[in-house]
């Protein structure tokens, strides 16, 4: 029986010719990731296992990004614990503030992820690396501890849904609109326990940054992972960023999919997800009059160069609406520097936006832009759950950087087409 | 193993941000986490919950982040098990790994009302609603997951693996 791309990667890492959906397997890991929220919970478990050393010091990555630069004493203590662990274990891939970035923007940029890898991360958006043709999935802290100790873990082999993409997106439309549109169609549990496998001619029309954004939000449809085929764009990206060995897997011709969706990219509108679920989507043309207090542009979903360039294109020569806060936070230090060099930082500041150091901060309601009761934000992040960015009675609308930037100028949810 | 307690009932897509809001994740002390459990969906939960009580919910319980703080907060708050129509993948895995029993049972999830007195037998896989006088059968755990539970969670399982290597 044919296997999906995900199944083939898992089979290889389990030392097997064939695996089938539903089967429980043990697979070798190429990378284990944790952050400053999940790693402190993993460390005591690591000790309880009786482990003294990580399985491979090049394959354990720790990124303090959620409450950094340290928000308060508690977060400083957490960061201290993981820093001490990184020193004790002599971890090569621990990234301190100053060289860090939001983990899922950072790992591909640092060349730590290549096609065909199997990666677990104690962060749900670990699924981002599917953009590079790797199998990557979010797990909890205990799983992280066991992964660090053994270099392997158990998986239930997932079924898959196939998303066949054709055509080309209209101007202003990006990967963010495509993935919001898909989640709107299938729902927040539409791909629960399954892989979302993207394919078709349309993939070639997506930039790598589009693909990172789309794979990033696979978890928002409940998926175990999202994965893209490896093409010339992927290989160029890999050559520019990594010296690691990689392996390209392709789904079998006769792979079995639980569902197949045909999606013509040219029909996808600019899309906004209303509170309090990413599935509550509407085309921006149908949102009505919605006043906004804060705009957040960045995160592991939309904090890359494509996103910042799009934001600058909209903000250039304009001003952020009076009494509105516009906060822009890049994915990594490298992106930050590029934005400065390209003159984007100047455009942001002149428009009256805040241009922050990389951090998860506002995305999870941690710090650097919390919402008060009754306030409303348009955000390029990935979740708009109750209380996600602050007060339980605040609201988050998810959108692309173009829509978010346009909304920052007008003070209400707006399309960049009508500025 | 048998658990007894009253039911707290919630709807579909209860996410990890309402189970334990991210603003409290700068602290990983289980008791501190438990004191904010379910705060954004049910502010009275922490004052009303008693040892052994059961959370009952609809589809996709625990969707969202990978924070193990979510099942941990629920467990430390005194909840003996969670019954839902379906669970989100990472929550399911985390709950097993830390030893919070979870049961998928659509019928029970739809019929149990807030405050109903429940008795849950994990070995037999039965849920009894003493208030309504009804019993439901659920799927037992797959054998591999039973092995993890028998090894006292994933850590116990990994310990054996590591000893095997040495
Ligand atoms: S930016 Fe937001 S979604 Fe991404 S890792 Fe940070 S907190 Fe999570």
C-alpha cells in the first residue's frame, strides 16, 4: 500500500520498510526543541528518568523566546534554569537574547532543519518545519525530557488529508490568507490527529515564507503536522542556510488520503478570523465596521522578511491612526538587522509603529502589548482564543500583515486595496 | 481504580489558553498553576472543585498550545479525570504522559449535566451517572498506552529504556 510523505519519513526513522496509519512506532529523532516555558517543566522529568546527558548535544535546541528579554523575576528564574542546563550539557544550540529569535523562525534560519528530518518540539507550532519537507510536531514537556534522554520517541502513524493547490494568488493575498481560508473550511479540529499534506502546481507559486506560515498553522486545524513537497525553492533555501545532510521524500503515487481538497489559489480572498477561534473566517470585504485598538505584526507565523516587506509597503509614507498602538516584532535578530538595512525599520518608526526586538511577547499575552478589557486587536499571529492577548474580555482578529498594516492606518479592519 | 465526584460541564474546543492562561506560565509551580485553572472560562471553578471531581466537555478538548501546564493544572486542582467527545492530539498525549486519566465518550459528554454525581471505573472503562441513573461504556486504552500508564507515566517507561541501554 502506498504511503504519504509523512508516513515515508516516519517509516525510515523507525527502520521500517512500511508503516500504516494508526500503528504505534518508535522513531529516531533528528532534533528535540524546547523554550523558556516548556523546558523548565522538562528538566525535573529529565532527572527523574535518571538521565545525566542529553542523547546528542548538537540535536537538542533550547530557545528562550516567550518571556524574554525577561519579563519579571519568575521568567528570569526560568531562563536561568535553562541557561545553566545548556552550560552543564554543553549545548551548541542554545540561543541567548541577542542572537535568538522566535524558535520557529530561528531554527530554519540557523540551518538546523532540513528536508526529511524528524523533529519534536515542546511547543505546538513546531509543525512549522513541514515547510521544508520535514516531519515536525509539537509535544509536551515530559515528551521533551524523554526525547532529550533517549533520542527517540513513540508516534502513532497519522492518516493524511491532501490539499491540492492550483493557480496563483491575487495581489496582496499571501500564505496567511490561504491557511486561514483552509481552517475556515475544515474547522479547528478538521485535521485532528492527521497530517495536512500540501501538493499540486500551486505550491511553486508560494514563497518559502508563505509555506512557513501555512505549515505553522496546521496545528490550528488540529493536525499533527503540515508538510510541503521539496522543490527548487526548498533546495535553494536549504543550500543558503544549512550544511546538514538531507533526504527528499515524496508521497507514493498510490498513497491513501482520508480526504482530498482541491484549492484554486486564485479564488482565495484576503481573509480575517474573528474571535475566538481561527475557524471563524470571513473575507475582509465582509467584515463590516470594526474599530481596532491595537495592531500586532510578527510572531512565528508572520515575522519573516516577506511579512515585514509587505507591512512596509502598506505603511510607507503613512501614519498609524491616532490612539492606536501598532507593534511590529520580527522573528529573529537576523530579520531585525535586514529590516534595518533595507530601510524598513525607518518606515515603521516614521509611521508611528513600535519596532520591537524578537520575542513571543504579545502573541501569547505575555508582555510587550497586552490588551485591556474590551479592547480589540488585529494580529498576524495564529490564535485568537479567549484571553490570548490579555484580558478575557478582549478580542483578537487574525489576519495577514497587509490587512493588519492597513487596519493600523485606518483604525478599523481594512483591506490594503482601498487605502 | 475508581474515581468519584461531581461534574463540571463545558462545550466544544476548550483550549489550553482558558485551561491555564499564558499570563501565568511565567511560573511552573503546579499549585500556582492549579489556582488559575479554567479561570477565563469559569472563574468559580477553583473555588467549587473538590478532590475527585470530573471535567466533562465536548469536542476537541485541550486544543491549542503544547503546554503540559494544562493537564497538570487540572490534575493538581483535584480533578480525577476528564471525559470529552474528543481530545486535541497534544493534550491527549500530555495527559497520558503525566498520568491524568482521560476518556473519550460522546454519549456521556452530551448527556452529563453540571453537578451530576459521577463514578468512573478506569479498569472496566465505565462511567456511571448516579444522578441520572445511567451507565456508559468507553474504549479501554490501547495496550502500548496501558504500558506507559503501568510504568507510571512516560518517565517510568523511559527509565526502563535507559536502564536497558546501560
Ligand atoms: S510567537 Fe506565539 S505562537 Fe509562535 S512560538 Fe511564540 S508564543 Fe507560540
